[in-house]
C-alpha cells in the first residue's frame, strides 16, 4: 500500500460539480467526531451543504452508539449539514444511501444497500452512516455522518476481518478519495432536486435484503427471524414472520441470514 497522503482540498474543489453541497469545506486532521462539529455549527447557523471532513476520528459513532473504524488519511469520514424542506428531509434515509452507493459503484465496485443505510459489497460492509436531525428556529436541519472504507484494509482488524471491506481491497488498487467524495456530493445534490420516485426505485433496486432471510433486532423488544419482502415509500421495511404475519419495520438492525427466501 502507498504511504497515506493528506486529502487534497484543491483537487477536490476542481472535481466538485455542485452549487452548495461541499462548497463550504471544513478540513480537520483529527477530531473526536465530525458529527459533533456539524451539530455545533448547525446551531450557529452554518449553511446548507457545509461539509465537515476529518482525516481521522477518535470517537466516530455508528448506529446504536457503536464505534467506527477510523485509520488516518486512508478513508472518508465526513458529516454534511442539510437544510431541506420537511418533505425532502423525510426522504433523506433513501436519498443519502443512494448517493453514496452510486458513487462507490462508479469506481467499478458492485455495491448494494443493506437496510436501512449501510453500503455493502457482497457480504461485507464498506460504508456506514448515521443521519441525525434537529428542529431549529430556522427550520429542520439534518446531519448525515458518513464513513467510507476507501484505501484502508479493515480485514487487518480481527473483529472486522470477516465482515468489512474497502473500495481499494475490492479493486486491488489505490482510489482517489477526492474524486469519490466529489461524486457523493454531486449525486446527493442531484437527488435532492430530482424526482423522488426515481430515487426510491433506485433504492429498492440496490437493496440486498429484499427476498432475503433476515434477523430483525428492534430498538425495543425481542429480535426475530423473518423474510424481507418490500420497501415502503418512506423507506421502512416490510417483513414476513414465519407465521405468515406481515410487520412493518421502521427502527431496527437487520442482519442477513445465509439462505435466500424460496
């Protein structure tokens, strides 16, 4: 592997095609969490599209407070501030993973969305995200925090060896972090302005849980086994329990089980 190098802001700016997203770029060598920086800046009035980037996070968070693998100068760790109308805000759990998945796929990696918003390659995770939101005096603000394994190799970590991968590991060569991040920003800005039915169709097509046997771990309550059957217009997931009863899952961890539904 080549020696890790700092993210090039001039190169990123030269590749960026957006009007707003990523234009206010705030670079940090090391932070606890870009999400914490974005939350504070949002309360201070930071504009739509502001992007907080870190070469390394020491307290990055995933779903349910899990820590996030964050080696320095190898991957992408960033949080965006999005100020959208409430109707668009509600669509972000669909729009953001579609934007990220498309950017990774454009590198030549066959990426998919593992409900609700992880990005997987095969049976391994390549990207995680957490979308926080707040109601402020100026309106609703969303803060998607995203971590993409780009040039690092998470398989060197014993607890990640069987469950994670990176774009470089899949392709066999170094990847431009600047180009990948610019594509994420461009994809997201296009999706925010475009027809939602097209984005939703893309989200469904990219899903790797539909027609699969899954284990559902609700935020509260007992975990259960089911088959994932369809995705609602709001991004929630319909599953069928072994009894045949249908259940709508809105807040849960969903893990894939090996066998496909017959």
